[in-house]
C-alpha cells in the first residue's frame, strides 16, 4: 500500500519512550589542597575554577519507562496512517503490539451485519 501524499511504501510504527540518562561531570576535584587551622586541625580546601567543566565518559541510561505507541506513519513524508485510509481495502487497524506487529482485520462482512 502506497502513501496517499508521497506515493512511497515506507510505513513505520512510531513509539515514544521516557528515558532518563546521566553523565558524570567533574566539579571540584581539581586543585585540592590542605590547610592547617590554628587549632592544629587539617582541612581540605576544594577550589572550583570558573568555565567549562569536562564530562567523564558517555551518557548512561538510568531509567526507561512509559513506552507508548503513537501510530503508523510514512517514513518518507511523516503522514500518519489512519483507519479511514484503509477503508478502500476493507481493512482497519485492530491493534498495534510492541512485539507482535500490526493486526489488520477485514471489514468486508460489517456492511452485511
């Protein structure tokens, strides 16, 4: 089945994930020094420089949740496929499952019952 807008057959199922990621940044680990107080206690002084603080490593996934399937769209022109677009084929979208695929059902018998 070709797209009504661009005429191509590049249908994809789109989904949306809520993902929380993190990346380690080094702040205050440069320029450590020791200072001796008047009472003899030693104290660590951390100096933080103004400017860009470098990341350490790559982005890491902390949490993934709330996967939601949005629908079927043309990957060429981003047109969303709707059930009314399948009426000429006497089909409708019954279900879009994240693992099994897309279930299309026939509507040919609906006009008789």
